[in-house]
C-alpha cells in the first residue's frame, strides 16, 4: 500500500476486533512518528503505548459516555506534549501542529498494516494523566485507539455512529476549504 492508498483507506471506525499487540508493532508505529517533520527538528511528541489489560481497563474509566466503543481497542496510544518542547515564535506555538503530524504518521502506518487507529477527544484528561503518571504541566492531546475493523457493528454505537461504520461520512467540497492565492470567504 502506498501513501495515497493509506490516506484513502484510513477510516475512524468504532467497531473493533481485538488484535495481538507486540513490542515489534509498537516499535514500528513509534519509528514512523520519529520520522515526522517538526519545527527546528525539536520533535516535541511523546507517546505512552498502553497494551496491558489492567492499564487499559483503568483508561476506559476516563472515557466520555459516547466513547464506550473504545473498550474493544487492543491498544491505546496516549499522545502528549507541552509548548516548551517545540518552537514558540511570537503567538505561534507549534507543539500541537508538530505532534499532530507525528500522530498522523502513526495513523497512516496503522492503516497500511490493516488496522484502525482512531483518535478521540472524549476523555477526562486529568484522570488519564494521573493513571499514566503524566505531569500536570504537560498536555494530553488525544488518545489513539487501535484495533482491527470488525465486520459486526458495535451495538453500543449511536445510530449516527452506526451509519458511519457503513459509509464514509461526507467530506467538505474542496471549494469550502482550499483556496488559490488568497482566502475567499464567498
């Protein structure tokens, strides 16, 4: 699979089947993040790869109500950083952007391997940081949930989520976000 295929095949599925998580897979995903670009090569990203069943159960207690489907994930990748780990130029803080690019590399590699890697925002950041022993001053940006796409739709999903399992949600048309030479709000 090439990059174009990985981008086209990537989906944020919520119906997951378990997979075996081994150290080779974790190393593979981490190595892809390691290659991501960053401002002045600061590489501000940090990841905790959570595969232990007891630790996963603790992390499930941090999820918002709509993310119960995550309990089928075989791996959670906690993505974290802080502004001082990357370039700060005037008002611009690059750490979120650069960490996002590294996370995208992980997601695309997981897709290439036939896996689902679905990032979420619906979790209690403070509780998750406490479980993972991440210091208060560091921002836990997202949790990326990894598993294999299941042919059976997870029954805990809402009707809208179930529909998203069957078809790709609509995408904005290019003219709504891509401009040439200058921004045009019309």
